[in-house]
C-alpha cells in the first residue's frame, strides 16, 4: 500500500496509454506496468468526523453538511455509491491511521486552499482503502441555508471534495477571469468538480450538475443500466491525434452540458452517462484554468489550436453508443 497524492489543485491522469480512454479525469495509480483508475470496491464508505468545531460551524453542523454532500452524490441514480457516518474522533485528517477522517484543520500557510483530499490505495488493485478530507479552518465558514456573505459554504466545498473521495478528478466546465498575475476568479461554471470554488457566500455547488453525474456514472455505473448512452471520437490536428483537448457535448433538447478530454496520443475520447438525444460536440483548448489543475505537471498539453465542432449533430441512443467521428482542429 502507498499513500495517495494530495488533491489540492491537481489530479492524476488515468488510462493515458489505453486504446480507448474515457474522457473524464479520473484519479489513477500505477499497478505494475499499467495505470488504473482508483475506486472504492466496498460500500458503504465508512467515515469519521473530527471532534472539533470552528467559528460558525458546530460539530453537529459539520456532520449535517458532510452528510448532505454525501447524500447528493448518492442521489445519482445511474451510479451506486453509499456512505456511513461512524462517529466523531480525535484523529486528524491525513494521519496514516487506516480510517477515513473528515474535518477542520488550521492551515494558514495554504492560503489558497479551502480543502484537500488524500487516499490510501492498494497498489495491487487500485482499490481505495481510506480517504481523508480537510477543510482549512483559516478561512471563514458557514452552513447558513442561503449562504452567508464573506464566508465559504461548507456543504459546497464538501460536495467537491467528496467527488475526489469517490475517484473523480477536475472538470473544465467553467469560465474564469484573472484578478492578478496568477489568480483567477470564477465567473460561471457547469460542474461542481471545476477546480476553482465560487466566491464566499455562494451555495450553488451544493447541487451536482450533469457533468458531475456523468463522471460518477463512468466509475460506478451499472453496465445493465440502459437509461444512458455514450459517444466517442477523435480530435486531430493536421491529421495527427491531439492529446488533452477539452471536448464538450451539449444536449440540444435538455441544455445539459457534459465534458471530457482526449486522453491518448490518438486523440481518442469517450463520454458516457449521457441522456439519449442529439448533441452538439465541440473540441477546444484547455486555456481557462491552470493545466496542472487537470493533468500531472510533467504532462505536455497542446493548447495552441482553434475550437472546432463535430461535422454534424451526434445522435446518442439509450443504452448504446453513437458512431465514432472525428473533430478536426486547426492551429491558431
């Protein structure tokens, strides 16, 4: 067993060398010569909460907020995940104690980190054995039903971090603006798993978006579930596969937006967990957030190309897959 990486603003890439790589950024670990997705293979996930309150959040309010966040993920009908609160503990998140511990820690040196998630992983299988989450007590927190100005919403941040706990990386469905040389502010997003949080007072990330649900379905969905479909294709530049293109699928009937990435050198992507219907599919460069929020810092991602669309609408059938297609992009 080995300690997993700490998820603050980065996620490990899964299945880079696979012939067909799913488009969601799922967390991974090396097993022999392979990279496999990390996931829980036993449910419910049993977790403890730290025996500690902070200004604005009592122990019971911590329990309620975290439980609500777990319940939100458990409500995804196309996936099968459950969690169980075991009790309060004096143990700390990130202690190597074999237990999943969630709670507050004061980390003033991490002045841009609201929360983080770590794992202990069985390196022979990729199974998650335990996972810890900390919320940075150096920030002001709130559990107010409608949010509270100048305080970050605990349930929203818990929902994001629990997405990591279940094995999801970051989504790129968001828009940001630079507020200084190296910091960005969210102006809009369509996924709880976007790596940058909404400003203090906002509670929108309490509710999962279609992209979040599709990502969870990709990891824990049942093959027998015929209610959703998938699409697949390649992104190419001058005839060669393009690694790291951000691919979005827009449902023309529902307005739902789901995204992923081309995750191998052939430019292949697969997006699953889609409601049946007609989709507008678009490939674009990953240029609206730090690349290392999505890929390992040693990964080379080409963002020097123009956005492009699939040549026609893509029909996704219930319980099946749309025919493969190619999106041809051009250099800027």
